[in-house]
C-alpha cells in the first residue's frame, strides 16, 4: 500500500543501489558511510525516514541547501 512505511529490506536495497561515488551533502555523509551502518543505526535511520513519510514533516536541517547557478 502506498501509505505504508518503508521496511528494513527496502532501505538496505535503496542504500545498496545508490551510486557508489555520489557526492556528500552539507552534512558530509556519503552513501558509502550509510552502507556501513550498524543494524541498530540502520533501524534508527529507517524510523526517521518513516516518521518523515507518515507525518509529512522534515527536520529543519534538511530544508537547507546550497544552490549555485551554473
């Protein structure tokens, strides 16, 4: 169902299938770091993503971005 939260296998697959050398954001976290999270840390990340999904709100730090025109 579309309203259901994400499960652990979906999160792991998404992290695994992301480009290996994508650039980190302002938080300096790259996907290689996410691929090496402990099981508990991955579960906490999943909980955060599911709260964002179900509540429709983002942490304020996620709203910040740097855009530079080409």
